[in-house]
C-alpha cells in the first residue's frame, strides 16, 4: 500500500506514508483479532466464510474509527456519507485480506493424517475412505460412521469402533456416541444439557456424566 499509494496518499512523504499504512494494517489486525478472541471465548464454532466476514467487519470498524478520527483532527468535520463510504471501502479491502489470510492458514494446518489413518476406514465403503471422520454412533448391533462425505452403517460394537478410530483425537460424549475433535461444528446448550452439532449437521447428545470431559477438552 505504501508503494501503490492509493487514495491520494502519493503526495505524502514515503516514510510517513509507510507509517500511515502500517498503522492502518495494525489497527485492522487488532479488530480482526478481537473478533476471533470474542468468538473463541463465547464458544462459537464458525465456518471459514463466517469467520472471515466477522473478522473483516471488526477490522473495518476499527480502521474506519481511526480514519474518521484523523479526518476530524485535520478538517474538524466529516459527513455521515463520508463515514459510510469510508467503512465500505475499508471493508472491501478487509474482507479480501482476511479471506486470503484464513485460506492460507487453513492450507497450512494439518488435516487428518492419511499415513496414520484409523483402521475403521477399511470397514466402510470405498467412496468414504478419503473423507474425514466426524463421529460414531451405536445403533443396536451396528455403528453408524459419520464422515465429511456421508455416512455408513457397519456391523460391530461401538467400543471396538472407537479403538479402531485411534489415533484420531475425540471423546466419548454419550454411551452411544463418540465424536472426533475435528467433527465438532458447534456446542449447544438447552435446559442445562449439552449437545454437539457435527460438521455435517447431525446432533450428538452429551450425557451429564460426560459434560465435564467436553468442557475440560475446551469444546464448550
């Protein structure tokens, strides 16, 4: 931004322009980080698009406040149209930067390691074997396997299925449910009871005896 000098900043000396754009970027980073920290504290499990939107809006608010303050200092006044226009243009830049940053971060995060893929994948249909494992649920003598590409029903005990899901991190949240850490989309609470919304939209109940384990794991 210092080199491109947009928004008529080319007339500003190079060092001053560098400090100006660096300060704005830092302010935006503060806003985005504040939203991410707030979402984490509340326990929101946001999808990547929602996280990008939230972070970009908070970043735009902080940067806009900085720019409005600067304009008031220099010109003593700024109209509501100027504030709205400034926020819009700042938000457009923020959403692009935030989206690129989050996509880069996601690309650099290790997923489920296929070199140590759980042996339970050998039991499910081939079309699901390249998927991520979300959860296991007992149904009579069967276990329903929830993955990022669909479900399958296999004949085995839940305890054995959980053993074959190793080394994937997860928790037994109910006598008939085991949920992988990567399978949790959101934690819900109703009438004092916890439940987990899976990435695929299914709801896994959390028994009262396992609620503490879920909280201790940082899921709730």
